[in-house]
C-alpha cells in the first residue's frame, strides 16, 4: 500500500509528473506526421518585400502555397510580387504597416476575399536599432514594440476567428535569439522580441485545442544584408562596423535561404519552437543553465569590445548612409558575405550606390 507520506513526497511527485509529461510528449511525437502537405494552402507573410520575409514567402510558394505578402515599401513590395509571379506563384501584394490596426484589418480582409481563407500567418515584420542604451530614446523602444510586438499581436488577432471557426490554422512568429538572451546594444529590439516570444509561447498553449498550431522561430544571426537597412545610434560608424561584421561572418551567421527552408519545415511539421543556427542554440542553452555567467560575459563584451556611448551621439542613422561614410578595406573584406546578401535580398533603394546590383538575380 502506498503511504500518504510517499504520495506527498515532493521528489516522488516530480518524478511522477516528469514520467507523465514524457509519456504525453512521446505519444505526441509518435502521432505527429513527418510533415503536412501545404500545397493549396494560403500563406500570409508580413515584412515580405525583402530579406528573410521574401525568402520565407518564396519557400512557401515552392511548397505550392498561394501567397499574400505585405510591407510598407510599395516599390519593394511590387518587386517581390513580380519575382514571385515569375516563379509561377499565385500572389497578392498588399501595402501594410503592421503597427496600424486598421491597415492590418484591411490586409486580412483583402487576403480572405481574394482566396477565401487564410491557413498560415507568418509574423515576420521587424526593425533593428543598434547602439548603446545611453544613446537610445523612448521613440526607439516605441518603434520596436509597435512593429515587432503589436505587429505580431494585431495580425494574429485578426486571423484567429476564421482559423478557430475552421478548426485549422498555422501561426508562425519570427522572434530572435535576442528574445531569449538580451545582448547589449540591442535593447529596443530585444525588448520587443522578448514580448513577441512570450506572446507566441502563451498562444501555443491556448489555441492548440482549437486545431491551430503556433510555431515560435528563434533565429540567430543571419546573412540577409539587414545591416544596410538597420538604424544606428551613438558612435554610429563604430556601431555599424560591429553590427555589419556580426551579420556577415560565416562561423556565427547562417545563410538566409537555409533559415527560410528551416522555417517552412518547422511550419509543416507543426513544431512548437525551432532555434535556428548552432551559435544561437549554444547561447540559449548556456543562458538557460548559467544565466549569471552569461550576464557577466555579456557585460564584459559591452565594456571591452563594443563602442562606448559618445558625448554627442547621432540618432537613427540608416546603415546604407554609414556604408558610404566608412572607407575601410578591412571592413569591406570582412563583410563580403553580408554585402553579397544585401545585393540579393535587399531592394536597391535600401542600398548605397556601390551595392546596387544583382537584386534577386
């Protein structure tokens, strides 16, 4: 006979709980299909005119999905639409600022009217501001939250009713390793990504019973050429140099096309979370096991490696302007892969004159 003491023993309770959880997870894994067929499904991808968003849309198109893409830049959006049409994909392009609820509602309405339904929503739109906290303004935080938190929540709320009614849907939220480990000089970005990640994980827990799969994507550094489209504060030339290096070096970054393929695969398999790139996985694991040690390391990086805040900081300087101001053969050589990615995945208008070639060729 099992004693009351044994039942109430915390260690026994934890062991039993772990065994039950493991059994449920094992059952779920065994029942899960290797990957669903996405052909014929309708996918909405935000921030899809360039970079990772465009590549995600292209991959869904290759899976046989009908596409709805949106972005704020009309010219870049039209360029993306034309290229996807040339690839044989049925696509609707809608100019939309995802921080604006009215525009988001119009996006979902137009997508539904055109295709009759929305099966997949990919919340990808984002902005990057890089620089020290002392040079950062409230506006930087508001801009980041509006685009990457509310720009995730608002499309989700707009599409959930129809997914719930059909008992089917997939929501994919592109967060960041910066949403798990808050690295220095990216505080507005990290804050918004932490919020988006928390929303995504909680949403997964709540809507699974309605037949809706929520996948949280946690990318590490990717070679998308985003540094030319980012904004910089503080000692902006030095900040740009460090960020462009971090977005280009092969050992710490992942090819953006590979990342897009992984995102579509995770969507097809209905995964709850996928961390993309080995460095991101390592950093997340180390932080999970030893958060205090991670914090000390990041503090040392900020103190000894990253630029100090200047007495007279510049604010919100676009990367494309800084690329023209920096005349360094070493920096140019070290960022070769990043600049090649910028040529492929960023609109020509976002690039300095020296990089305006081969866009999406």
